[in-house]
C-alpha cells in the first residue's frame, strides 16, 4: 500500500489495514510493503529503517521503500522473495503498489491469490473526479485483463454493486465490513448550552470530502446560532483549499472557523471529545473511520447519504441527508445548535451505543478472516 503506520495523513486506508492486522494478527502473518514517508511529506519517517524489514509492535513486518529504490525490478525481487500466500492491494490506481504487483503476478506469480480493496474509488462521486482520465485507465485495464482472476474486497453491499457495474457481474467479490480498532469505549461528557454549537470536520481536504459545500451551508445559519467550526486534516488539494479559504473570509461573525492541521490517529478521539457535532457531507465514502471515531467520542454525526451509515436519526446517532436537500441540512444544524444539555446527552450516548455495535462486530471479523483464508 502507498502509506502505512506511522503515517496518518492518507486517512482511512491506513486505519483499515492496521485494524485488519490488529484484529487478525494471531491468525495470519502480515508483511506490509509501503513507502518510507507520509502523504505529501518531504522527509522520510524518523522512526524506521528504509529498504529493509522493520518489526512493528503489533508483530507485523513492514518494508519501507525509499524513493530511490522504488523500481519495478526491486518490487519484483521483494515479492518473489516473500512468496506470500495472499497479496492484498489497497488502491485501484496506484502505479507502484497495485499496477506493478498485478503485472508481476501475471508473469511470475500466476498461482498466487490476489485481493484488491477499491477503498471507495469506484463510487459514482469518486469517478466523477477527473472522470476522463479514470475512464481511459479502466478501459485499458479491462482491455489488457489487468484485474482478471483477482478477488475484490467490497466493504459494503453498495461497494459490491459499484464493482460489478464497472467490472461485470462475473467479478469475484467478497464483502467484508471495514474493521475498527478493538477497545473499550466510555461516555465522555461535555458542556452544551442552547444556541451554542461546536462542530468538527476531520478528513482530508479534497474536493471529494465537500468541505466547500459544508462552508456554504454554514454561511446561511441565523445569527442566533453561535458556531465554532474547526477543520482537521491534511490539505491534499491546495487549490481546493484556496476556494474554501475564500468562503471562510466571507462568513458572518457568529460563524468562527479555524484550520487546525492534521492529527495522528491516536489523538483523534481525544480531539473529538470536546465537540458536539462531526460533519462530513462527502460525495462518496466507502466506510469513513472518522465517522466511527466521532461516535466513539460521543459526537453526533451529520453526513451525506453517500456513506454506508443509514437511518442514523432513527437511532439518535446523527443524520444522513441527500446533498441536494440543503434546507434539511441547515435545519439539522439549527436543531443541534438549539439542543440543551439533557437532549444533547441523550443523542451523544446514542451515538456511543451505535459505535459500540460497530466495534464489537464479530461478524465483520469473520468476513475479513475469509478474505485471506
């Protein structure tokens, strides 16, 4: 995969894989090949040895390839040396970490099993970003049978349908919900007064995550709503962030916005625990680890309907609303703003209970186990 621990700026895929390792490390021997630096980082990680195997605390072995050694021949040598039973790929479009391994598979490892997780890249909202380039790539991949004979990892039934839509009904698909880190969770109280609302956005800053749309809706809130809106996450698309900054500069005085940068995974729940609402009006999300972490921290969530999490309001954990219904999104924001301590605590505890069902999901562990066994 392109990025792995101790990296965190690439977001969900790092957590998805580390959670697989954390849940199944006693049953499988995981060896991970990745880059030696975080997303958009100028320097390699300080805590690793590049171009050799590193033993992590969870028992997995990780090979951090430096940019100087990132070649087809070096990767081929690594894969042939390891002779793994299963090769698990974590991107549809990565040249070095997906296309190269699939090419090596055809020439040198035809009998080995390959599993590919699309990580939401085939969702309608994702395919509409740079659509021409992606259509040409997928057409060429099908023409050269690049993905023939692999098993697809879909994290939801919706993602399974997305894979079939692009690669046909005969595609071999295994549906396994993304795993979360196993742990105990507890209710974290925070002060809530009517008319005051602390909102957090925690995700990569990119067009797909629709921060721009979120800011535009916030700008329409009445002056009776005193809103603090903090933005966390790496700036993946600088030009997109400039557009967001332009909107921020025009917001009314009762909407306070601050960019707080990216935070490592181990500090996410602690950071979330001081906010009332976590918002992600994304164009497409195949899982959304920040969504689950928000509910673990007792944050109510406000999502678009383009995530796997549905009917949240019925369980008082949050809302999932169509992006076209901006008035309903605005109404929900006002509703949460006007909540007093008693009502907020009720919803906060419900969000925590919802998260508990996700974390303690033995069926999801079983589904992931079957990816490899």
